[in-house]
C-alpha cells in the first residue's frame, strides 16, 4: 500500500498558514463529502420541471466544520479544539476576508470542491 499512499486521505492533518496564522486541517473522507452534498442539495419540481438547487453557504459551513481541526483562536479561555463545531464556525465566520478567504479556498481544495462547483456532479447519485 505504501507505493500508492498518496491515493489515500492524510490522517495526520495538514498545516496551513495564511497571514502568519497557522491552522490544522484534515482531508474529509468520501462519506463525509457525500453527506455534506446530500444536506446541501434540494431537488424541486415545479410545473413538471425538475431543478437542482445547492445551498453554497451551508456547504461551506459544513466543510469548514469538518475540515478545520485547530486554529490559533479561543473563546472564553477554551482553545479552538475544545469548542463545539458551531462555536468554531462562529469564530471562523467572523475572520476578516484576508484570512477567511484563503482558509475557505484551502478547505474547498481539500474537499475536492471549488467555489461554484456543481456538487451534484460529485454526488453518488450522478
């Protein structure tokens, strides 16, 4: 298996730095990505026309919660790692765009999705 080790998700975590801030990220597993996609896709039928709508804001939130393991921030004296996923996201969501933008882009890259991708193409259903 070591010959093709690069084909598998990195369990050790990935350090990512932007604006002198270090983050620890992890690559999401396939079933995590599928679950996130399923939570963000809605198929609607109106007057016989079927359309697929994706909630990109929700997708980004769920991906950030799944991928960002540690950050150089705390809340009420508790380090980032010890916060709930919602508390962690609330901190990440309040970051200035110069930090949050590159972090979000790295999260999307690690998850195999880029901003504006049609996630339904990546779903098991396709």
